[in-house]
């Protein structure tokens, strides 16, 4: 089984993606997480470009890393300067990393038309830079920029460029599809020729402008490349880089290569989401392998097939990459979806109840509701259809008041009046907005009876117009995501009034939390009773 090295450039190439920015602290956290995953190399940045990258390398020296090696990134010496006169190369030495990755032009067109130098001078820049760093005791990886386009333009020169880097002491030559426009068959053929030509390992670095970065990376590995460069979640310039999540999963699960360390694949979903959270970006739900929708089933025929054999509509078991299977409930659902989504209620043989639940879902979705991401509201709907739902509180009235002060400050105040048992509770609270104020007032009214609500947090709030042709009178759908110590769940509310829609979703989030806690406590008591009976 051939071992393939994984070289992560999320912190450098990934940070060039639109909307992506890392603090020094972010970079340190991600480095640690990639080390836990078992990545071979982490490219920390370009120390000559900014103080933040330089600071990262100083802090990275103190990291106790078990798997990955930190690499600094830089460019060949500038034309007209010797290597020891180039400040960029000096900063690479100051970064004090054992490995330095140097990018250089492997295209005659790029050398002559972009950096405006001669072909021979470009080769000298490559050779002298690599030799300078080797003499300083650094291991060197050479990124052959624009290699595939350069090979198509002038194959002999492209090959001479990578041969020059290898002879100067580069330990790995990485072929870059910098413009991201190559096809897998081209990458495979050209990589094979380079592997046959060079006596050092060859790597691959693909951009995704043709949506083929992962496919091109796999093609290069099959043709002899032993290192893949890319970024977590495919972050990067323009359309991004090869997504290492998909690269790693495909190499290991589909092609049988040895990647990372044993058992690491189950961390892929967590690492992917950790990086999204770190840069404050939403998850890409349809991301292969790790997206929330990657193993989500909605069509009734699909769910029926999954119930019989998961391989009918899943190419791998989701737990192999740390993901999970989800059964979505919508107006497209058949009885199979309802059966799967209500499995813990054991309703599979209760056809009338199943039909009642399905009819309710269809009716509510016609009114604008959606339960695909609203597990909490769906669970309450099922309880209502079963006749087992007993509300923990009843709304009597609420009011939200928004005022602007003379200095421009906005003050939002919510008043709620609810009935808990036979008691009426009336509370007032301020908040950053209507929903925050309602939440604060509700907590004041409920926490005296339901202290476990103190462990619940609202972590996301989304609003969607559901009939935009109605203009300002359009209905809206509000989705709220909540979380406690053990679970997260979604709830939904629909109304022509955004505050009322928010109230409905908010009330459902409280009710679901209270219902599931009561159910869990009842299960615990039964377990304790059984354990005591056995011990006696």
C-alpha cells in the first residue's frame, strides 16, 4: 500500500479565498487540529508578506506537534539580486522552519511575459534559491507554478525547470495547475512523464477553476505523485483549491492508499466544521463526505431503499468520515420517511398514525413550514398527533417595543405574559433585538420552574420570505437553532408577522428542550429501577 503525503496550505493559499481571514491565534488552533488529524505538512504562510505570518512562525516553534511539520512559503530570489541579498529569502530563514516551500515559474510564457526575464535567468533564480536554502540547512519543496500550462506551451522548458530545482537539492517537486483549467487525462499523462524523468518524489497542487481539482489530484496520484497539496474545505483564490477532505477520503476509502494515521478519517467531519467555525463561515451543506446533506435522504423511494440496505443510496457508511445519516421530512416524504424519523416511537406498524403525521406535515408545509432542519418542531408535531403532548406553558400575551434614543441608540423591550399551571407570570426584559428580548423575558418567566432551560442557548436565527410576490405583506419562515450540553435542534415558525413567526419557533425550542429532558429523566429512572431489581 503506497503512502501519500498530505500537505495542507489552508493557512496560506486558503486565506487568499474571498471572505477567509485567519488571526494568528486561529492559525495556531488550526495547526494543532491538523496535527491531531495526522496531516504531514502545514504551510503556515509567507513570512515576508505580513507581520501576522511572521508572528505565527515564532509561536509555532513552541508547538508540540506529533505528526505534522510546519513549512514556510516563499518565492525564488528576485531577478537582478543574489540569493543572499533577497529580503524575502532572509525572512524564510528567520521563520526557522525545517522545511521551506519555494514557488518558481515552470512556464516559459510566465517567465518572459509576466516576470519579464529571460528563460535562463528564471532557471538561475530557481537553482540559486534552492541551493541557498539547502546550504542554510533547510529542506526544500519546490512548487512548479503554472507547470501544466507551461508544459503545454513548451514541454522541454517546463521539464528543464523542475529538473533544475531537483538538481539544486529540492526534495520534492510539486506540479501546480495554477490556473485550474487542466483536465484529469492531461494531468495524468503529464505527471507520468515527470515521474519517469525525475529521481525525486513528485507532488500535485491543483486549483478548482474547472471544478476538477480533486479529480486532477487523484489522477496525479494514480500516475505516481506521492504528495497532494490542498486546503480544508477547498478554500482558496478564485474557485479555490483541491478540497483535502475529499482528496483524503477518496484516496483512502476508494483507492486504498495509506493516508494520514490509522483512525484519522473519522475526524474529517469535525475538522471540516472546525475550520468553518474558525473563519466564521457557514457550512457547505452539500459538501461531499462531510456536509450535513451528504447522507441526508428526502425522497420516499430513497428512504425506503435506505431502510432495506444503506448501500442502496450511500456510497460509503457516513460514520467512516465522522458524519451521520439524516432522514428528512417534507411534503415529498412517504411513509418510509416518517417511519425512519419516528423510529424511537415504534410506530412502524401503526399505519393510521403514520398517515395522520404525513397529512399534517403536508398541510403545514403548504402553509410555509419546513421540517428538514427543524427536528424539534417535527418531534412536537408527532407528539401532538399521538395525543401525548402536554404544553409546559401557555401564552397569554406578549408585546415588543422598539425605541430610538436621541443619540441613535436603539432600545428593544419585550413583555411576556404566560400561564404555567394555574399561575400567570408577567415579565419584562431588554434585548439586542425583538427575538433576543423575547428570549430574555421568557427565561425570566420560566426559569423559576424549569431551571434546566438555563443550559439552553440559541445559536442561530434565520429568516426566509416564503411568498415574495406579496411584497411587504409576504409571509416569513423563521428557523431557530438551539443547543444544550448534549444536543442541538432546530425549530420553525411561520407567519406574516416576523415577530410572531419568531415567537412560534422560540416557543417550540423551549417545549422541545423540556420534553426531551423529561423523557431522558424517565428513561434514567427506569434504568435505575431495573439495575436495583437485578442487584436485589
